[in-house]
């Protein structure tokens, strides 16, 4: 398989698209460090704050390097063998920044790949997404869509992928409606693969308050159930990233 991702691409993109955050952290460390000399009594507290900022930023970058550059997340080696068998239509749905369509096309080279982008600038206002979209061209043939109305026929998809994207649908009802749309387009024996960070202890240790951007396993379980989806398999790709492989209620495993 030809190499699609470059070395350090994951952590490099994080620094590139979120440079404002790291510039703010660096500036804060400079100011706190300088305060030791302006107010000497503040010295021990300044050192403690410097350590807290440095450790928080350093740990998040190390974890991101592990997840996005070292682990097998983007190799797709964690996919069950039964999903790699010759299949019909494969659908990849993302939230404006697509790092996975080329990888999926390599994995499912004999299958047609449909790529859908639900990015909405009115809803997804993060500057990091705008920078990413400006830096990377869309995968050829990508269609802009709304999550409540996917432009696919009923029972038309053999496998649908939502890779680190579904959490960007922030409102619970919209997220459930989105998953019901995925249910609609899946063939009776089709599978949905959802990959997400979870709002759990591991991601809190890695990203502190940033883990609030993710959702808990219980939240995902409730959303899946309300959309008529049954969990066929769950696995940890890393301690920080989980994969849920789902089927339509009542369908074969």
C-alpha cells in the first residue's frame, strides 16, 4: 500500500491549525516567568504555574503524536477482516477536514467510495477547521451535505464510516437525526463504523478540559439505540480512541 500520510503529519497539523493556542500558551509562560523577577515573592507560585502549563501542553502533544502519528489509527489495521472483504458502496462522512478518504479507497480499492462533507460554516466556527480546509483540497467528488438529509437512496450503502467526525454534530437531537439518516441508507447487512475520542479519564488526563469536546460512551450508546442501531463490536484503537461497529437492529452480525 502506498504511503498516504507523511511522518509527523498528525501532530504537525495540530500545531499548524491551532498555532494561536500554542502562541497563547508560550506567551503566558513568558509573562509568568518574567513575573518572578518583578515580584520575587511570587516566585514559587510562578514556577508551579509554569510547570502546570508546560506539562498540560506537552502531554497533549505527546498523546496526539501517539494517536495520530504512531498508532495504527490511520493504517486501518484495527478494522475487522469481515469488513475488508469485497463490498459494495463505501461511504465516508466527515466534518470538513478529510484525512481518511484516500486511505479508505486504498483499503476498499474494488468498491465505489462516496465522500460526504457536512461542514457548515454557521455551525462549525472553529478557526482550526477553516485553516485545515484552506490547506487541504477536498477529496475528488466530495459532496456537501446536511446531516438530516443525506443524498443517498435507502438501503444503498454497505459500509459507512464516521471517523472522528460525528461529535461535531453538537445538538443531541440533530446527532440522533443524523444517525437515523445513516440507518436509512445502510443495507440490511451493512455496517456503520464510528471512531471517537470519549469523554473519559484517559482523555481528561491527555487533554484536561479539552475532553469536554467529546462525548461519553453512555451518550453514544443512547444515540445509537435511538437511531435503531445495535453495537456489533467495540474496540479500543488506542487508550484514547474507541471504534464502534454498528448494524441495523435485527440484522445479522
